[in-house]
C-alpha cells in the first residue's frame, strides 16, 4: 500500500468515526466543506486577548477550536490578539499558554501574535487610504458618538471624511511618527454612516496609543482596532473557519468588508456559537479583575475563581473540564448552564481516578487502652477500591490515634452510625473498636476518647457476632503530618450575581472559605505532588495547594465534596 493510500484510508477511517457521532452545527459545516472540496485542510485558531486570565467560558472555545481541528485532521493556531498594550502583559500571555497546555491541547507551530502582522496591517491601512476607503478623522471620541447616530437614526458624515488621499496619507504618517497626542485623531474606514448596522458606520481602524507594547516595545504609537486586525490576521494565517461567540455576529459584515476590500492571501469565513454562561459565577474580565484588585480573592488563580488556573489550583482535572464542554454542546442559542453539571463532571472523574487517603480535619484524640504503647503495625490498604493499577500503601497503626471530633458522641440515637460509648465502629482498613469512656477539659469539652480493640477483627467481623455500626477514618497521632486544610465553597450565593444591574459584590457568600489549621494527614501524603487530587475518605476531594504549600507546611484545598453541599457552611 502506498503512503498516499495509507493516508487516504486513515482520513476515511477518521471521517467514518466522525460521521458515526451526533454532530453540532460547526462540525456539520466543516464536514460539508471538506466533502465539497472547499478546503483541503482545516485551520482554526484560538485568539485570546492577553489582558487577563482565561475563565471557564474560554475553556469551551479552546475545546471547540482545538477539538474540531483534531477531529478533522487539521491544525489550530494560538494567536494573541495584542492590539491594546495598556491592558496586556507577559504574565497573561504565559498564563494562557499554560492553560491551553493543561487542558491537553497543543497549538500548531510557534505561538502567534497579531503584533507579528503590524507592518502588514499598516500597509493595508495605506491601501485603504489609496483606494479612497479610509480617512484620518479629527473628531473627539465624544463628537464621534454624537455623529454615529442611534439604532433608529442614521449617523452623519464626519466633516473630515472628504479629505484627499494625499492629505490622509500625510496625516496617517504623522500619526505613526507620534506627532499627534492620543485622542486627537484616528484613522477610520469609509463605509456607510446610514447603515442599519452601527459597526459599519465608518469604524475606527487605527488609534493613537503611546504605550509600550510587550512584544514590539516602542516601535509603534498607533495600534489597529480588533475589528480591523482580526479578519486580516485570520487571512494571513490561512484560517478556514473563524469560530467566535455570538456577540461578534453583528461584526461579521465588517469582518467580510475588510476581507473584500483588501488584497488578502486567503478568504476565511466567520461562524458564531453561543458563549458559555454559568450560574453562581461572573466571567466578565473587568469584574474578575475587581475581585482580585479589591482583595475579595487571592489572585486570578484563587480556587474560588472561575478561571482555568483557579480551577487547576483547586484540583479540577483537564478531563473533567473537557467532558463538561462536551456535555453542554455547541449551539447558537444563548442560555445559562447550571454549575452543578460542571461539579458532577469533576466529581465523577475524581471518583474514578483519585487515589484515596485519610485526613482528620478536626482532630480528637483516641487512645486504644488494650494496645501496647510501644507497638506499631503497618497495614496495607488499596489506594482505590476498584483500581488495582493505582496500587496500595501502608498505614501506620498505634495505640494513640486521631479521629474526627464529629465521629464521637457520648450518647446518640440509632441514626448516628459512628462511635458512641458502649458501641462499636470499624477503623477504616484496621480493627473494630468499642468506646468505653471519654475525658473532658475544665469547660466540659471532650478532649480524648478511650476505646478497646475487639480482638481478631483485622479484616474480620467480631467473633461474638456484634457488628460495628459504621466505619470511620483515622490517623496515627505519632506518625501523622500536620497540615492546613482549606474548605472552599461557591464564591456567590446568588445564581445570577450580576444580572439586572445588581452589584455582584453584594452576592458574595460570606462562608466561601473555612481554614482548618490543625488537620492531620496520613504520613504518605508528605510526598504528595501538585496536580494530584486525593479523595480524603468520607470528606471529599482535596489537592495540594500550588501556591502556599511547602515541604514544612502542607496546605490542601478542597476540590469538591463527595456530594453536593453547596452553600452550606461546614466549619
């Protein structure tokens, strides 16, 4: 079989697999374009602005753009839309690259920037001037708004619209040379001030901004608008399907106008899909920045933030986010997705894949009175109840343990399935014990429980037939590692915190974080690595904090509970 035949068969097999699955409208468009020979290879792009950290909505766009490229044997570019240097930084560039890689995707070739094309865009602006399709306008921003008109009334032409080509070329060159102050003039496309689409009413294509650029330094003091740069950058890169969210639908005629009136090397097409809106969250970069700047959260990657880096720090997995994006689908209908669907995907993934461990969040001393004080046992337990490939670990057992303070009561009704004086429980992976008494401090608080091991119950039921009421977790007091545990909850109590003109800060959940400084974790977790999430038996899923945890001071973040308990204060 020739190499060509082999490649053809591979493409045929991939096409057959694609066709066998239900497809959203973007997939249908791409398949049709390939079948009709409109494109030989699919090229998409993910074009974020480096003016903040990516959030859950961007995850959907990443999965869509990179996903369809993979699915149809194409490629996807990562291109930074860096046309607004005042709000951009290298920090945001690096965070975005890290997020894309963490989600499991790799862009084609090197990272691209709109600023890579600034020289070409400038020349194309000159082309528009020469064609009589662009002019330098001296109207101020306020005057421009007055001239623009409204949704029901047409705009009116700028008094500078009929400047000659020669005058516009000279003025535009002076703009580039820095001879004008910011806001004194701009370059505008000459389209139609009476257009019902306001985006076509002689839009600005170049502004004066005397700002240092993180990629080009001080080479430029004029910068292209997003609307002017975006389509042309797509054309330069040979993008076949320019996929964006629905708010850009009204910009599509302008996108096409520039492509039509410039000598671009390719003709990309824009397709719009509904953005991801999720309840109990805000995704406006301005509002996320406000949360950071005003100290409501601990940075852009705070585990309470809906940013991809925040979810990574909290212990969410890339596969759970990809599954979430797959489940919500791709449509043209705006809607709000319940955050519980995301939490389900995270919980389901971790249930199947997270190794188990034991951590006592609020320790209560438990002394085993019939176990020698100088004896230590090493008990082997599986790291996962149904995953032999995750192996096993050793638990250290001694006569002094820590259990959860809520796992003991002096007296309790039959519904309480934990340790009660005169009753039995099994210690997870170890013996059945029976509580005999407790010790209290001067204020009447229980500070110690005394219990006995029921003989011959390691891995066996008691020989007397009296079975334990439940199973509780524990750690050896002498061998456990001290740690800090952070119990994160939803940041907002209101499912639509910024809807209808509400002040989203008023909806902040006062119980969004509880810090437990005296938790005890089994010794094996002293070697836990960032990026691994564990199920702390009976407590939920937790991961080592990437920001504050050190070898001397372990900090674990709660990723999510074993079941939905959102909004409940668990401190």
